C-alpha cells in the first residue's frame, strides 16, 4: 500500500472512532415529560420549549427560546392564537414580594432571585400579570418545578424561564425603548419531517453504491487473476500482486481494538473540546474528504478518459499518480477549502454531505470484512460502544459523552463535521436531522461483504444475502427514527437498532441455508473457481 493510501486509512480510522454518533435532532429539542421532576395537582405540566417573539415600538425584533414551568396554564401552540402583550420589568426585580404597581394584563419579567418560583407566579398573578418571564442567573435553562410541600398552586398564568443572555437583551430593550411587547407560543414539532426521509435515502443509497463498487472491484481483480493464471499456470501470484494492494482486511484483533481506540479518542475529545480542537477535526475531515472525492471522481471519469487514468507520473511523497488524479485533485482541494471557510452558512450542509458520502464510499472500497466472524465481532463491539457512550456514560460523567462531543458543546461550533446532516424543513424549531459516519460505515462493511460473497458464489438476487442485509439495514434505520420521535427528539444510538436487524438477519439466513460455517470462517464459497479446477486437471495430466 502506498503512503497516500496508508495515511488515508489512518485518518479514516480516527474518523470512524469519533463518529458512531446516534441519529438525532439538533437545535430546539423539546423537553417533554420528566419523571424525576415531582408532579402533583396544579403542578403537572410537561416541560416544553417556548418561543418568545419580541416587538420594539411596533416593529418585529429578536426571538428568544425559553422553557415552560410545571405549574401554571399551558401555552398556546399556534402563533396565530398568541397575542402580542406589553412587557414590563418587575419592581422589585425578583418579584419575591408583591409588585409596587398594578399590572393591566402585562407580561412581567423578573430576576431569578432566591424565593420559590411559585411565589413569584402568585405575586405576579395577584398584581394582574397575564404571564411571567423568569430570567435565570445562568446561561442554561432550568426546569421550574414545585416543592414537595407546596399547597398554593392555584396559578392561572403561564410561566417561562429564559437564559441569562436572553434576559439581558430584553432588559436592555426595556431600558432603551418606549414600548416592548412579546408573544408567547410553543409550536409542536411534526411527527415526521421530510429531512428524515432524505437522510434515510442518503444512508441506504451510500451503502448501496459502495457495496456494488466494492463487489465490482473484487470481481475485476478476480478476472485479472484468472487471466494471469491462464497465461502462466506455473507462476501463481498472490492476492497482493493482483489488484488487492489497496485493500485492507480487518481481523478480530483490530475489531476489538476499535472499541478501545475509539473510546480513548472520544474521551480526549470530551476533555479537550474547544474551538481549536474542532478546527483540527475540520482539517482531518477535509483531508479525508478530498481523498474520498478524488477517488470517486477518478473512478467515474476513468470510464471516459481511460488513457489519462492509466498514464502515471511519479510525484514526490505521493508516489505514482495518474494524470486524471492530478487533473481532479485541484477541484477536490478547492471544494473542501471553500466548504471549510463557509461551513457556517445555511447551505454548507450540502458540501459537508458530498465530502462525507465520498469519504464513506471510498472507505468501504478500501476496507473489507473478510468473513462473518470478523463482521460479528466488529458490529458487536460497536453496538456495546454506542450504548455505553450514549447512555451508560451519564452515570460516570453526569452527561452523555457521545452527544456532548457530537454537538460540539463548549466549542462554540455547531457540532463536529463527521456527520451527514439535512435541515429539518417543516420543523418550526429548525435544527438538523443527523447521522454519524459510523452508523453507515460499520454496517456497510458487513453489507458490502455480503454482496462480494453473493457474486463469488454466483447467487441470484433473491437467493443471495445482499438484498436481505440491505433491507434489514434500511428497516433498522427506520426503527431508529421511529424511536427518535417517540423519545421526543432525544438522541438515539442508531447501532442499537441497526446491528440486531442487520447482523441478526445475516446470521439467521446463513444458518437456515447451511452457509454459516463458510461465511463465518472463510468468507468465500467452498466451490473453487474455474481456473483453479483447470489448474488441478492440468496437474493430473
């Protein structure tokens, strides 16, 4: 393997380690029921995010997001049913005692203070307020609940908490303008967004394309090997000499080590998460994306520019490169650099997805699972890895390490770049539907193996393993999105659902058809190829 390919494989290994991230929705996740927060009559609302739209002197201004309280009346869900109401700053600021002035249906804004939330709400309600905005003393939002011994819960106005920075902006508006009004509403997120459909198609389509390319390359290499055997029967070349120099076979040891290395990478990211660390990941992603996009384009264009694809020139450090590679490389580098510079703009997700898909397809072309045993160990380890770092890590680190890293918390950036993402088109809360590369790459390795086996065994489409593995992956990913919506947008580890569907289907079919032993140990059909039979017959003669 040349130095360029070796570096690419190392980069990709780091990428896979970091991105077995759950399919999720980012930005505006609505927090609904919370069993840890006490409920009682008069204090049993679900926690919902609330939009606070502002108007300054009759002109629409900034919009802020807060969270509703356990107590009080519920907030309307449709914007057309929400009224614009004048905003007033409380006096005293914490509203721990009755306001000095009567309020004529105004929305009153108060500071966090030291008294109970329900005390503020009762004081505001008695003064004539129509709603209560509480400004937290931290940047994060806080769930407003009732104390276990509280009895004064006859509250008929909604209460909303806003983060500290939003409160500072609103307070500045009140002090510098003559009239500020607000509109409170909590729009419901649609059960299914079209973005999830497109993301599903992207994931399935990527594995489909990569599997056929991988199987086609394996067949081309087998044909080339067959030709060489026929030309020189007495000089049987090994696989590395016949087109397999760029293929890396995973073994069980590397599959197990994956969990250890991936966990180390993840903890390092979690501990060192910052702006500069995200920049480093962007650079790594761009390097892998350039190599992936270049490989895909060269493979595609070589069908029309065969001579340029087969003519090579030696380049220092990179070794022998085709003229077609040299022609395509500047475009790929420019594409990645432009994406990196403008990755914060609204349409940058398109470039990120193009680079990501090209990278995934190239990895599935280079990295192979040789048999079902290795595939089972790899996916089994990834299954445990995903569950531990999404769910179990909360017990150790008091937050989900995987989700914190993928969102890019504490970095000032909108998540790490090693994700496929599509903006939620019909979601009033915005955000993205995303899926980590690992949730495509790792099952893709097994699915690509299934197609290579089918072609070597000359199985028909219906009698092969590939269509069933492909169907199982698509169904597992679909179940992931169903679980995601049932969990109100909380991140779900996709491999928790994908691995049992994909691996379970493969193992069950192999057992039923009697191929499990061959699939588990050899990964190739027992029937020898025609040129091998010819070679044996010539030896007998």
